[in-house]
C-alpha cells in the first residue's frame, strides 16, 4: 500500500509538472555531454596535436560542472518548493489520518528518488546517444576522416552525472521537507493566506522604472566604453549597476500596466482580466522575472561571445605552405637545404607528391657586435609621430621601437614563396630592402599607414651602410607554423643577405603538396595521410595540420562551452518562468471557475491563458533581447577589441542569429506551457458537486 | 403572467445503480416573470444541485429545463456560454469576485466575456451602483471592501447584462445580519420595481421571508410550498409560517423516523 502510494504520487507529480520533469531530463543530458567532452572524436584528435590546450580545457570542466550544479540546485529547489507547497493540504491529511512524520518523510523521499531514477533512466541513454551524434556530426563537419569513429561510453561521466544529479535533488529535498515537516497540522490544512499587497504611490514605481533604466544605461556606458575591462572594481560596479537596474526596471514595470489600464476605454474579450493577471505577476514576482531576464541575457551573451570567438578563429587565413622541413639539431655541421630534403623524398618515392620545395633563409646581422640602432629608423618614427593620434599609430610606434636589430630574410626564398602564393616577384636593387611584418602585427589601418610611409622609399642606414626601404610591407607567412611569427624583418637581395649574416643563418625548407594529392579529399585528410608517410622517412617536419588543429580547438572549445552554458541558463530561466506560471494558474483556479460560471467558454479561457503566457514570457525575453544588443557590443569591446574590429553588419548578423535562436527556444517553451495550461483549464470545465 | 422557467421531472443521481444518491428525484415546478422564488431545505436536500442544474454548472440525469421556452440541456459551446452570460445572472454565497480586479472591472467582466460594447452598460452600471450603494467602492479592490459591499458588487455583476433570471445561491450565507438585511432589501426592491425574476436558494428563514413563494425540498423532492398572501400578509407573519414548515422539515410528518 505504501509503495503503491509512492508510485501513484510520483507519477502524478511527473504528469502535473511535466515541464519541470523535461527540464530535469535536459539538464541530465547537458551534464553528461559536457562531462564526456574528452571522449569526443574531435577532442581525441586534437589531443594528439594540442595536448596542452586540450588538457587545460578539460581541467576547466569540473569548474563548469560545479557551477552548473549550483545553478541547477536553485532550479530544483524552486520547482520542488512549488510542488510541495501545492500538496500541503494532502500532507496535512496524511498526518491527520495518523501517518507519523517519519513515515511522511520517507514517503516523500521515496517519491523524490523514484522520479529521479526515472529521469536518469530516460535521460542517460538519451545523453549518450546525443553525445555520440554530436561527436559524429562535428567530426564530419570539420572533415575528420582519419580516425574511425568508435562508440565511447564515458563511465566517469555517467557516474558524475548520477552523483551530481542525485546530490542536488537530495539537498533540495532535505531542506524543503525539513521546512514542511516542522509545521503544525493545522497550518498545513489551512489554505495558504494570500500575501497582502502593499501599494505604494504610483510615483514610486515610476521613479523605480526611471532609476532602473538609468542604472542599466550607465552600466552599458561603462562596459561599451571599455572602462569596465580595465579595473576589477569598475567591473564590479558595472555588474552591480546591471543587476540593480534590471531589478528596478521590473519593480517599476507595474506603473506601465497602470497606464495601459487607464488608457484603454474598450475592453476586448477578457483583455482587462489578462492585463490584471499579468500585472499581478509583475507585482508579486518582479524579482523572479528580473532574474529570469538576467539568465536569458547571460545565455544570449554566452552564445554571442562563442559565435564571435569561433568566427574569429574560424576565419581561414590564406595559406600558402603545407609543410616546413626543419634541420635536426646535431653536433656535426651538415649542409642542409632543399636538395637534401628532395633526395630523402626521392628515396621514399614521395617527391611527386610535392609541387614545390625550396629554401627559406632567415638570419641575424653578424657584421656587428652591437644590438642597438643597427637599423636607423629615426626618420620613420618622426614621420609617424607627426600623424594624427590613433590606436594604430601608437601600436606601430611600439612595434617599430623594437626594430633596431631586425631579422633578415633572403630575397630568393621569399620570391619562391610569393610565386607559390600567386603574387608577383619582389625586385630589389643592391642597396634596397623590403620590410617584412607578420599579419598578426600589421593589418588594416596599420598596414595603410606603413605603406604610406614607405611610398617615397625613405633612406636610412643598416649597420652604417646606406639602404633604401622600398616596396610595400610584405606579410606572407615564412613557414607553416603560424605560431612562429616575426614582428619586423628586412628582406635583402641574396648577396647583401650573405654579407650581413656572414653565412650564418637558419634554413627552413618549405613545401606545398601537389594538386593531385589534395584533389577530392579534405586538406586535413590529405595532410594527415602524408604525415603518416613522412613519419617513415625520418624527416623532421611541421605541417599545416597544427594550424588547422589550433583553429579547430578554439572553435570547438569556445562553441562547446558557450553553447553548454547558454543551454543551462536558458533551461533554468524558462523552467522557472513556466513552472511559476502554471503554479500561479493553479493557485488562482477559483478565478477561472468564476469566469466559467459567468459564462466563459473553454476557448475564451484558453485564449486568455495563452495571451498571459505570451506576456509572461515575452516581457523578460524582450528586456533580455534589448539588453543583449548592448551587452554583446560591450562583450566584444572587452574581449575582442584589440584583435578583431568586427564590422557593424557582422555583429548585427550575430545578434540576429542569436535572437532568432532564442525565439525558437521560447516558442517551444511557450507552446509547452500553453498546452499544459489548456489541459489544466479543461479539468476546471468539468462541473463539480458543491454542497 | 408569463412563464419564464419550466422544470419537469428533473433528476440527478450520483453513483452507480445499486449504490445511488438521489440528489434530485423528479422535481417539477414553474417560475413566472417577476417572481421572487425561494428554495429551502436542509443540508443535502438537493437545493444547491437544483440551482446548479439550472445554471448549467452540472448536467442532470433526466428531466427537462426550459428557460424562456428554450431547452437549456441541449445547449452547447457558444450558445451555452451565451446562456450563462446573458440569460441568467448568478449570485454566489462567497461572492466569487476576482481579487485582482477593481469593483468596476469585476462588474463589467461579463461584458468583456461576451464582447458587448460598453455605452449602454455604462449608464446601467452607474444606475446599479447608485441603487446598490457601491459607487464609492467601484475603484477599490475586493480586499478593500466589506463583506456586504462585496456581495452588492457581485449583485451588480449578476445584473449588468440584464439577465432574464437571477440565480442566487445562499447570497446571505457569508454576511452578518445587518448586511444580509440590506442585501435582501435591495434584491426585493429590484424584484418590485424592475420586475426582476429571482430564484434564491437559502436555508436562512429570515432571508426567505422576502420571497413571494417558497418551495421546500427534502430528499430530492418538493415537499411543501408556501405563498405569501400579498398585500395582506406581513413579512413577519410569513416568517412565522416559514419557521413552522422548517420545524416540520426537521422532525415533522415527512420524517420517516
């Protein structure tokens, strides 16, 4: 009998609060997916190349896990509280009928456990399947054909999911049941008294609304101007202002409803009733709505930042080289260069698979012992300082101040590189030099300034010898590895190069794969296969795969983490709003009964409830969406300001995509809540015997 | 006199055959326009079931109910909602005001439900509010009104659509004697001056003495009928007669024990 009661109660709970149950399922899935991140094909693949970064990311997973546990705890606590509150009367009856408090506690605990177990039994297999699916899709999207996919069940992830989930459910349950079981039977049986509504003068609410908007405005001003990102204290102030602003905004929102009601003369079908219902929610639950709105905003920001970061790293730079062969460090002085590499390749019948193999020589100035002022740049610096002040100019000044002892690059190698990139050769006279700077240091505005300065071929001296800087700034990467960059170097004709370096320089042998190799397969696959062949030749090499791997890593890491957080935030916000709406509807069921007695049809009631759902969800979502326009802008100016100057249209696209995604999610949630509310209203339509 | 409500062999059984509760067991009566009809009976006699059947809150097991010639048991959907909204006005024991709307909004709620334009109703609202003495609580919320004011606001709501009949379910049940007296006087006044038809269920003999005719129900059947001899009989005398019948209801001839 006891177990039958448990079974029936927990089934009723699930049915009455399906939304909450569904959210539990989603959170279990989210838990598992983030915990099993290390098992994903992409991560396995990246681990071979970027083990450091991958490990650092994986080390952060427990942090995310812990954070989600805390957030979900509040969700579960909140939703369970509503559920238990609604059953107060029932508990009172159990106790009246002679059930001991201890037994009531066990009853509730068993109910809670049984629904948790059911959630896990449904959720975990779904999570494993979904995680596999994501793994396969991501692997396919990035063109990983290399590793055969293997079904991977992460036992530790399963265990941690179970433990974490049960732990927060139990903690929420213990706190709540302790509260309930301490109450007297009389107070359990009595209807919960409605909280008296304190009304303040309308001016107070109007002022709160204004103050809220001011707080939000100043918070965004601080963030977008970049002030918040410089000091922790200002950042704290910004966040505080943002929170306070949102709370005040929602607190003051009731004045708007007052105006709506005053302004309207006609009363369309139940319009006034709906507005009053919403007003009541706004009045009684302004804090919940504000917090929901903040959570949705957080989700939007996570999503926006993730997309921006992924887009930044995903921007494929034009790449020219596929391989760089390096000299092995050995004691004996061996001659090393393209010829030796080609010889080795021939030995293994691989020479046909490369279209171009050539030397890239890079060295230092060895004609002097000095390191200071070897390259005289005072003229350039002076011209720079006369330009109008700008960020680009300051950065350039800074870069050039380190350029007095530059790297040297031989012209012949660089010209081969240019030819490979499909660019015209560089012509240099005997006493001419071209400036080389890596793309990372010079782009956009800075490149423009520099080229303007070089337009009239300024004369200067290199180790005391006159030299003319000519041509435009060169930026094509010298070797495949994008983490090896030169902030400033001089390209010299070969004779001058050998003179200044005194024959002491490094040789990098650059190579590109032949078209026949890359045709028909993804570049990633072609390079991976070639790597396996090259491993047998004993050649020391670096391939473009590393760069792709690094890009991929940042894209995957940023998108996984941000989407995960965004999903969690969205779930919590929407579940809180949905559950609260439905519970309120139940609490105020008498009103609907009265409407029915006054002759309201089922359709009219459903329509009224649907309108309320739209408003109830719409207000926090709209506020969040409006906030997100500023917040994403602030985020971009904080995180990415120096690296990307995203155009306005790009940002608008990101925002539009985000808001669209949000609309879809909200639509789904609203549809679920509407369905649930309609079903509940139908039960009210059934006449009751009232004596 | 025009017959407005006809009830024939009305039955309402609860439970399965063999273990049935007969809340109404074949009740027949008629109500004419402008009548103030009371229905009395002890707890569980079936008086509220009768009212709820007429209000279409519950579906009877058998019998017929005709309101202004139309069979209300055949009404469905939009027609049924219209019947509830326009043909009858319901006055509840516990007022059933929506506590998050002002008095005015509560009174105008039926208009909003049935999408009726407000011009004519506005003047009706002003007149009703004046008559029921609730003009100064129209902008207040129910929580800020006294019990009597609440019930009079509820009465205004029941009357705003100018229904063919007012159904009142123990309207004085939650009121103190002074407020109950005021309410009954107002209802009787409406009946007298506006020729409003009122059907009131009550077990309060005092309230019942305002009626013109009273049906006594016991165990689901009509057991007695009283008619006030107007204009000769005073309210006090009528009250005395009611008390007599009530005494019989408790332990009189109808009681099998």
